[in-house]
């Protein structure tokens, strides 16, 4: 299962959390790659709203660089 925004040990700004939830929902719906890129772009832009740079990088690595897939054995 992919980590939801509320599962992080630090607060995720609402705009970022909404984009993350939309990305996860799109992944579960198995949308086309071109459509999925829209959700990745939204997370990319919204994650920059985070105040703590280290936390931002953790979130970006997890969602934008498929860190969730590596952690769960579903990706490269």
C-alpha cells in the first residue's frame, strides 16, 4: 500500500496532500501514462510548498521517483 499524506511523521501541507491523494487514486485506477503524468506534475509543483527542505525531498523521492515501489517490492 502506498503511504498516504496523513501517514507521514510530519505534517504535509493541504495542497500537497490533496495532490498526493489524487496521484494515489490515479495509480489505483490504472490510468494511462499521459494522464498519470498530470498527477505527477501536480505533486511535483505542490510539494515545493513544504517548509522543511529535507521533508520535501523525502516526499518527492517517495512519490516522484517511485520510492514507494521500491519500498513495497513493486518496482525497480
